[in-house]
C-alpha cells in the first residue's frame, strides 16, 4: 500500500515513513493512495476471528513490507497481553444503548489499544535498524499516559510529552508524571491543548530540527493509531451478530477515534451514522451541523480530553469529502489556520451522509452521570457521559457508545455529580502518592526545542 500527504499527491511513501514520521513534511497528514474495500462475503470470513486475529488481518493490509505477518501476530499478542479483558474490549448495556468499553488497558483509556501496539512496533523497527528515535507528543490527558506506558524503558527511544498545565485531571497527570524511567520527559505547557499541539506541529515542520533529533510522533494523527483503532469497530459489529447497519456515538476531541470509524465504513463495514459527541468546546458539532468551523476560546470542562478547538484529524475528512483533491485540501487548511473556514453546502451534505453531531454542556454531563448511576449502578467517566448524552438526543436505533476512559480517572466530575468516585485499580493506586516529575515551560516553541535538545 502506498501513501500520500493530504496536501500533495505527487510523492508516495511507504508505511515505514508514515509510521516513523507521523506528520508529512508539508504539514499534511498521511493517507493511503487507495483503500481496500471488503465485500459482504469477505466480511463474513472475518466474523469469527478473536480480537488479536482480527487486528492482524486488518492492520496487515496497511503495513506492507514493514513487518511480516508472523511477526505482527507476535507483536499483537504481546501488546494486548496486559489488558484486563481477554478480548481487549467489552460490550455492556445501559438501557437501550450499548457501551463499547475501551478502557481495559494499562492506563485505563482507549488510547492504550493503539499505543501498546505502536510501542512494540517502534521496538521492532529499532531492533532491526541502528537508530535512536525521539518521540514528541501533545496530550489532552490520556494519550500521554498511554504513550509513556508503551515507550518507558525501551532502549534507543526517548519520549517527550507536552500537556497543558493544570488543565487535565490530577489522575491523568500522575499516570504520566510518576513514571521515572530515564527515557521519559514530561513537559507542562502554560496554555491549553491546542497550544501544545501547535508547538509539536511547528517542530515537525522545522525540518532541520526534526531531522536533527530523528523526531517521531504518536499523536492521533499517526496513521498507525487510526488503523489500530478501526479494528474495534469491526469487532463490535461482528459480536453484535446483526445484519443491520449500526451507529456509533464517539466522544470526540481531535477527531482521530471517530475517523477510525469512518475508515472502517469506507472499507465496507455496515455503519449507519458516526455521532460526533462534543462538550462545550463544540467546534466539531457546529461544523457538522451548520458548516461553522470557526474556532473560539477553549473552555475548561470536566471532560478535559475534549477541550480542543482545532481537531487535527479533521483534515483527513476534508481530503475525502473533496474527492481526494490535495490542492483543494491544502487551500482549505490555509483558511482553517486563518480561522476563516466555513464548509459549503455541497460538502456539508456529503459529511452528513456519514456523520451526525451533538454537544452536552457541563450540567447535562453531570446529570447523565447521575442518571446512569441511579438506573444502572454504573459510574461513567464524563467523556463517555457526553457520548451517551449525544446518542440520547439523536434517538438512533442500534447505537453503540464508545466508553473511552475509566471513571476513576475523573474523580472531580463524579464527586460533583454523585458524591462518589471509582477507585483506581490496585496496581495503579500507588501513583496517587508517588513523587511527580515534570518541567513547566512557557507556551514557546523555542523554549521547548531547547529543553528537548538538552536531553537527547
């Protein structure tokens, strides 16, 4: 499979380039030149595979010569061996809705599903090549912990994680900052997640700097994360054993997880609608419902992983709805960077064939947590609560809500809502009392660059 940038289709790349670089040199995102589409018979052939087997079948379509199928089988098995669910994920029910529990990995968030595999793919590559790689990643809360857990202690790899200072939950922060392996560096930026993301993107765009440190990234823009996350959409559909198309409600910040569902649909999976569920930072809801993609000031909420205004992966959708036109995509991205992009009616009609959207404010989120607890004796994290709220507002049949994080990571939200919070699993309780280590830096790219250069 060959890849191109969303902003330039003249140059082709292999999976190795896509995986190791993350972001294209022109600032675009990598996408396949063309996609493989399953027919109904081919889908039926996948139906009885377990999660690991299905992961291998789908991921191998995209990796080319980077890794043999036998080696991929071993890496997938290793990656998911530490999950608390044998089949990695779990499907449960709350009334008419189903929950897709994605938080059974080592850091209690859906990010673990892709990140554990990515960490092992890096190690696989470095064992075959005499190189050192420096991973730089921005996090709105969960990506950082998942990336650190996947990378910590691995030789020839350093990881630098930028998080917005005082804008993630204390548990999210401590799952990162209490890891003291010598290849792990936590940076707290005086700003919001969008500021962290801009710094990382600007470092990738500075080719002299990025090449000098052999920089790689594992943010949600990394195509390897998208394909790993697409697997659970396939697996869920097969487990429901239905011949009807199903819908998914996805708590959404950076548009990566819901785009993985879009990829699955493009590959032939019978998905009806993908619901983009947002909190009060509702740029994606406004974009999908009215075409308004004008960013506003980021609000701090009880669902901090969605406190984002500029969703990086939305660029991939722009590329697909504009007939794979890279020049048009590049032009639209200029308008987005100038905060002046409005989606025209024809493109909005295309988007709404696949996507619906809704948002929930803070009080609605708290009310949903309370209602679900009273009716089901189940504590939802605030992001999952937003997904439930969006699904309820839209009243779709056959709807699955992606439960993206364990409630124990967000005690502030659940304490306010039900005066109660979930405890961390015993193996992770120690992070609450362990010493933290992180560097607070100004919202300044050069200052971050200088810090990274001092450590590599």
